[in-house]
């Protein structure tokens, strides 16, 4: 059997979905009429496993794993590092500051956009999404280190 790119990707999704189920096992799932906090992670993880398995089963249609072009690896690593930094800072700086910095960093450092336009876009995007979550969805988000 030739190892195909979709074999590796599908297996990765299956393992990731199983890890999410294992890590969220202490969250109450609840019932369909009254879902608990573990309901959505369980659904997403199950779908991740199902679609990962489908990738593995259909892997014969993809290219060989040894022929995968890794030239975009630096770009992916930079996005991952910026995202990890944002996740780490979120509880300390709050949603507005952290997400604004993340969007600006992604646009300026990776996409090489104008810093002033990136800052304006980042601030607008974050404020609109914050308003949607807080006002429309009634979801409490830490706005800044000075809220809460």
C-alpha cells in the first residue's frame, strides 16, 4: 500500500477528534432537549472522526505523501505560532485586545499588508464580533484586563 496524503490527514483528524472526546469527557453532555456544555464538543469531535475516516477510505484518489510540496510550511508555522500566542494571552488581555493584536499580526507579519489599514480593519472586525457575541448572543466575553 502506498501512503497517500489523505491517509495521513484523515488519521490526524481521527486522532484529533478522539483526543477532543477524551479531554472533554468531564463536561456534561446533557440531553437533546437540554444540552450541556459538552454537547457541542462531542458533536464536533464525532464529525471530525467521521470525516477523517472518510478521508482515509477515499485516500486512493489523493497524491502520494512523499510527493507533498512543503514550501508553504513556514507560512503555516507562523500562523500557528501567532494563534498559540493569542490563545495564551486571551485570559490575561481579554477578547478585544487579544483578537485585535492577532488580526493585526496576521495581516502585517504574514500577509504583508499596510499596518494602518490592518489596525483599522482588525479593530473594526473585533468590535463588530464582540458586539455580536455580547449584545446579540448574550455571551459574556472578557473585554479587557480591566473588565470582570
